[in-house]
């Protein structure tokens, strides 16, 4: 792999970011930071989705212009990602002028090709999903099963996209590429949905929806918000349907992973893929659908008042760095399933894994090194043993998990390496060896643990960049190294640390609760 590109869904700006939005951006950032340790050219795209009836209605209810709402909330998303150390390369807003222009061109191209045609239509529209639903999509009360609201009956003359034309090609692509939809259990879901697809409406009459991108050749219509939003993945790179695309597009497209929530898998694995096929653009390598985060096992919703923001959590626990929250989010669900946030689980897991297990081990070992060897690594202590073998194996296992977006599983491998080192230190009791005057043996035990911690620091870095940086400072390694450079015997002979330089990498969290009881 010589380049790596990852994208997130772009969030609707009709509200402030919550921990569900944060979950996705954190997963993506951790994935990105890991691949940055393996690949030279990388690109991370995220942003916000600003058009559509949902934003129009929210702005109207607040008595402000849609653009004002978008500006205010887009800023909140940006600030939130800064707080969480989300290291994106580009933050796209669908109100960006260059995005709007290319979306218009994409629409015209599909019209020209005959893949878009005009058609009179009546259907049930859910503004929450921003899509038409059929009777069989509704629950027993005639409501949208995701948003719990009755869809509106809409009758309009719209433009339609010939989705059905691409049905067989999409089915074939999914069947022939087992990594195309991840986790693999979601592929069947999509294949089932494909059985019943129809052509989709891709514009709305401006008289009904005016907050959107106008159809260039027919200003009475605005482009359907999902066509606008999905196109962001290529407009952000400077794709041009009529002319040569920018260097960025040529370098980074197709994306290696497009990370989205399970609720919008249909839009990504069917609609988006059909659009790309129609444009003759290469398909992304993998669409990865993550599960949903609940709070205390309840779905987050404005009406129940349990929507919490990452800032609320960070403030409640007086966290200055987002590492603990990032770590918790990545370990809160396995294999693309749903996860849950609770204050108790958060506190318990990060205290156990990051403070007691990882942080204390480093702290104890460095303190012993200063106590018995004045912080020096002696040539005769540099050795390879069972911990070296386990560390090197862990690097491969972590890589394999990341290849499948198994971030919780990869973290578990790192923590189990730390567990092994904790057991090793207790079994070998360097303090007893020192008491008995077996200084060479003692030095080797300490070396083995410290050298293992270099692997732990680099592997945990994508999850906990600040903690890892503090570990690296004390172990005198460069945290920005490539995983290929991470080998045995990273710690060299000579002075490693002064007692005054030793600092805890993560303090146990006590205190408060973020979720109102
Ligand atoms: O769907 N847990 O925007 P959105 C986990 N604009 N993920 C969650 C979540 C939760 N509780 N709530 C939301 C949209 N998400 C469109 C996307 S992409 C071209 C356009 C995830 O603000 C959700 O699954 O409703 C989605 O991936 C993302 O947050 C944005 O959701």
C-alpha cells in the first residue's frame, strides 16, 4: 500500500455534536493514525452536511437563516474535533462554493448520460432520514423506525436516478469483493436491500425545499441532499467530471476505508456506489459500518434529554487530554456491533487499563531503574527474551486487526501484552534480585520491561497520542516512527532517565458523573 485515504460520514449541522458523532470520528482518527505509522502518503477527510429540509426546518424554528445555523454549528463540530485531537487533513462543508459547483456538474453529467430523468412522483418522505420510505419500511404505527415520526406525503415532479440500471453490477461487486462491506455480516443486509430497489428521486421542488444546491439546467429544483452529501468524498479532493481532476484526487482516490454508521449503509453501499459507477469513477476499497452508541443502554435522543457531548464527559472528569475518552470509545464495541457509554464503565476501564496496568508498570520500572542503576542502561542488561518475542508478535496482530478495523480487538492485544509484562515483573521480582545482589539479573528484567514498553507506546499512540508521547519521552524514543522501524532492543546503552524526569503518564480518574441520573 503506498497511499491511504479514510473518510467519515459528514454530520448534519442541525444540532451540536454528541458522543455518537464523536465515536465515529475517533474510530476514524485512530485508524488513520495507525495507518500513518505504515504508509507515507495519507489523507483523512471529514466535514459537515449542511443542506436539506432538516436544516431548513431547524433554522426556521430558531428564526434564523439556514447559513447562520450552519456557520454556528459547523464551528461547534470543528471545536469538538479539536478537543478530541481529531487529526483530519480536510474539513469539508457542503456549502463550500467549490463543492457546490462540482455537485452541479456531476448532476448535469448524469443527466447528459441519461442516468437522470424527470418523473412525477408521490411518496412518503422522512425528513429525519432525508429520504422517501415505502410502506414496508414503516413500523406498526406508520412511523419511520429510526426517527419514530410519521413521514410526510409529498407529491412532486422530480428528477430520478436510474439506480436499477446498476443493481446487478453492485450485487456482483459485493459478491466478488468480500472486503468491500465490513464487517462482513452487513453485506447480506445490503444484498437483501438490493433485491427491492427502485430508481430514486434526486431532486426536490424548490417550492418545498429551498435550502440546497440548485440544478444548474433547471433552477426550479434543488439537488437531493444525499447526492450533494455523498459527492463530498470526491469533490473534497478536486474531482472534476468534465476536466482533469486535481492531483489530490489522482493520488488519494479511491478511499481505502469509508467509515459510516450502520443507519446510513444503504446510502453508501448502494446509492453512492451506483453514482460512482455512473460517473465511471473507481469504487472505494471498503465501506465500514460501525454500530451505534447508547447511553446507559438507552438510545440518545433530544426528547429524552440524554444527548451528551464529549465536552460534558471531559469536563465532568476534569480531563485535560482526550486520550482516556478516545480509548474508551474505541474499546466500547467489538466487530462493528453497538456499544454503550456509562460513566461507571468509562472510569473502571480507563483506570484499569491505562492507569493501573500500563501507567503504573512504566512508573514502577523507571523508578527501579533510577533506584538500582541511577537511571542507566548497562550493556550487559540489553537482552532479548520471552517479552521480546511477545512484543514483536503483538505488532503483527495489531496490524492484522487494524486491517479489519477491529480497533477494540487491537487494543485488547496491546493491553494483554502489558498484562504479560506485569506478570513477568511480579514473577521475577527485580526488587528481590536487587536485595540478593543479583544486579545483572535485575537489570535484565528491567530492560526487558522497558523495551516492551517502547512497543506499547508506539502501538497505543493512535488511541492515546498524549499518553504515548509522555511514555516515549521517558523511554527516549521518537513516537512518530514507522511501525517497520519498531523492533527489538529499541532502548540503547547509557543514561535513560533522571529520577526528576519520571512522571505518571495517566492519573486515575475519580470524581464526577457526566450523565445526569
Ligand atoms: O447521517 N452512535 O448525518 P448524522 C454512533 N449527514 N454513531 C452515530 C450515532 C450514535 N448514537 N448517532 C449518529 C448523516 N451517528 C448524514 C451523513 S454522509 C455523506 C452524510 C453517526 O449527523 C451516523 O451513523 O445523522 C453517521 O455515520 C454520522 O454519525 C452522522 O450522522
